[in-house]
């Protein structure tokens, strides 16, 4: 078995097996949906924050951080526009359906549980650090733009305004990983902490920091997928075939075209370009379901988009991506 095939199987297994185990445990009464909220909080407190804090420290100083941030901002804007345009194909949608669809189109699994995990499996700490930098504008888009869309189309309208939406970043548990990203980037760029300085802590910690990061990435991904498994309602997953087909065009055609185009425009080469392309074609993110619950959007549609699009990515798009990535360097 080739190294690429082995890594491909690892990504699929780490994503699928914990999700199936969680779903089976929930159906057989060994786990309850109520566990989802405390488990989600623990994952964010411990795993997400740990990865967000450590991974930027492995960002080499020659990597253009401003370039990655600019690409991220423009990509988020471009993919949002693509989602809004494609949503007009579904003329029968009411507000709750359209809101769920647009958010699902724009909000992908950019975090370490999918995009970050793929980056890490294939390119190790350096690529994971780039993914974390790219994630910073994404978090701002979630609260400032995509959640605002959810409030506009949802039935549970709780419009707190632009300032209130911005403050949500700091009021919720999601602020911890964001704070971790800021601290990690600050230490790397202005504190003089790079890969060699982090690795020098091996003697003091009595364990290699790279091993700590590896455990956080693997364990955090598996815990996240298990959490999804025990909370996911599969009852209506296959009831939105037209939406799943059209959103696949947004995710797996428009997304990579926008990402690759921006990477080329900003002169990103090598691993930088590979990371941008990975981030530009990952599937619908779980926060789509979270937004549906929060703002009264169509929850069945959100769950269907997440499950079907993730399956399409893992079993169709991801193997193609593995073949294409070496040619992007």
C-alpha cells in the first residue's frame, strides 16, 4: 500500500468509525443525546483550544501570514456569494430553508477535525499552523456574516445588531480557541517562538511537544465525530437530493476554483497553495446545524447537507484531492 493510500484510509477511518460508534451507542441506549452539549464544551475547552494555541507556534517565519489572512477573507466572501447565487435555483424555498442552505454553502468544516486533520496527516505541523491562521477570519465571518444571515432568514429572530453579533465571539465558549489562535500567532510572530524553540521544551516536558499536538489532533477529531454520532438525527438525511446536488457544486467546484485562483493571485506556492486548496474544498461544517437550531432554520435540511456532503467528500472528493495535491506544489 502506498503512503498516500495509507494516509487516505487513516483520514476516512478517523472520521467515520467514531461517528458510527456514536450513532450505534445512541441507538442502543449506551449513550444519550444529552451528552452532546457537555461533551462539545469539553472538546472546545480542551482539544480545540490546545490545537489552536500550539499549532501556530510551528509556523515558519518565512511563511506569509498576511497573505494567508487576505486569502481567507476573500475566500469567505467569495464562497458566501456563490452560496447566495446557487440558493436562487431552489425557488420553492422559504426563509428557513434558504438560510440553512446559504450558511451550509459558506460554512465548511474548516477546523482541525476535517481541514486541519487532512493538513496534518499529509503535511504535519507546518500545514496545521497555516490552517489555524486561515481559520482566524473564518471565525469572524461565522459570527459577523453567516450568523447574521441565519437571523435574517430564521423564524426565531433575535437581532442583536452588528455590535452584538461581534460581542458573541467573546461571550461564547468558542472564544477560547480564538484566543488560543491569537496567543499562538503573537508568540510566533512577535515573541520569537518558532518550531525549534517549541521542540527544545522536550527535555523540560519529558515528552516531545509534537507528540502532544498529535494526540490532541487525533483524539480531538475522534471525540468530535463521536459527539456528532450521538446527536445526529438520520431520519430525513436523504430527503433533500436537489439541495445536496447543488451544494456539491458550490463546495467541490466553485470552492476549489476560488481557492486556487486566490492562491495564484497572491503568489502562494508549494505547501501554502496545497493548504489553501484543501481548505477550499472541505464539506459542510457542523456549525450549519448549530445555526439552524439557534435561529429557527430548517434543521432537517441542515443535517442532511452536513451528512451527505461529508460522505461525498470522504469517499469521492478526498481521494481525488490526494491525487491532485502533489501537482499543486
